[in-house]
C-alpha cells in the first residue's frame, strides 16, 4: 500500500507474495445494522396482524351492538329459524371482552332476550353460551312483522345504554338485523323517526 525506498534487491531471493485470508469480522456495527434491516424486511413481508383481544387489553373502546332477530310468521319456514340462530351465534362470537351486546327479538312486538346489563354481568368466557341458552327458549310465532318499531327500539336501547354507562367511551354503535326482510314488514314508524347518525345498521339476510 505504501512505497518504501530501498537500495538494491540483488541480494534478496524472489518469492511469491503471500495471500492472507481474512477470517476476522470487520465493521461489526455495520454488520449488525444490515442484519436488523433484513429482519425488518422479513417481518414486513410476513404481514403480521393483531387480534381484537389485544386491542381490548390496551384499553381501547369496544363495540356496543344490538342483535335484532326476526321471530315473525315468515321465519317459521323450514330451516329459517335455525339459520337465524347461527347468524346470531356468528355475530356474538366475534364480540370481544370490551364489547357490549344486547339480543332482541321482534315480530309485532319487540322483546329483550339479553340486555346490556345482563351481558356485562356474565363472565366474558360464558357470555356466548349463556346468551345462546336464553335464545334457545325463543321460537318464531304467527305474528306479523313490525320492523320499523323494532329498529327504533334497538337504536333507543343503544342510546339509553350509552347514557347509563359510567365511563363514557367512543364505542362503535351497531344494530345487526337478522331476518328474511319480507315485503310485508311494517315500516310506517320509520319516516317519523330520525335515525342517529352514529349508529350503523348491518343486515344479515336469512334465505330459504
């Protein structure tokens, strides 16, 4: 690498240059940084995701939902009620520990199967089986369908529960309607009611 002034080379024997293998690591900090970059790239391409219970554990607000199930005469058709119960189970199974749920049925009248208070009083691991057990004693009747009044009752139940909650949180508000959406449903009460902007309406149609 450097030039050294030397006199004569006549008394030195000519030898081939020795090549030394570098077995020692050099620039260790740079090597560590590059390894970390590769690990981060692998982590990013793996696309990990976090489940809902972790969000609840971090103290973020959950969902306040009313599951509204049709029990009118049209739901007496073969297999309709069983499918509606399965849809309700699917919705309730997705509820996290921080979520609040209420189950209501409707035909000509609207009834509460599991209130928000009852849901909260039950241990989180037992909420689904207890609710499904309460729903097992319900079946469709021969009454007509007053869908408008049922939707209003569900929305007002959510607003009442929000008012009664001690710690006000910005929960997601949702009404999940489960039914066959028959054409004869009574919706005369809806035009006179102003639907709350913050309440979502999710429809799960049950078909034959």
